[in-house]
């Protein structure tokens, strides 16, 4: 099989498998987090379905951008956009609109 001799393809396949495993584990964590926060099971499942639907819609839209600018700049931009959310997490105190990540948190009651 020719694809086993191509080292670059093997690395991409390994990366895709690890990423799919991490994404699946993350979605389970998110589901349990919603349930622990008091969200009902139907609403938690609806949130998961909305995330998957959003991915289903947005991924084909990335193809023309990749053709126009190339795959490497698109991967760099996507990696940076995903990484920018992590410094914002410590600032969030609740999942209400005034305190979404990177927005100023409301003053705490004294």
C-alpha cells in the first residue's frame, strides 16, 4: 500500500486520529459540564447538535478560502484563532453574556 510509505501522509493520518479522539473526549466533557451546571438532558443534547451542525456548515465554507490563500496560511490562522480563546478563560466567572470570555466581568456584589 503506497500510503504507508508516504511519511507525510502517515503523520497527517496520525494527527487526524489523535485530534478526533481529543475532540470526542472534549465533547463528552462539555456534555457532563452542562449536566452538572443544571442544564436538562434535552438542552445539553441540543447544544451538542448545534455544535456539530455548525461544524458541518462551516467546514465546506473553508474550502474556497483554502484554495484562494493556500492551506498553510489557513492552518496558521485557525490555530491562532483557537489558541486565542485560552487566555480569556480565567477572566470568565459565569456563562452569562456580560462575562463571556474576554469581556469585562461585572463587578461582584460586596
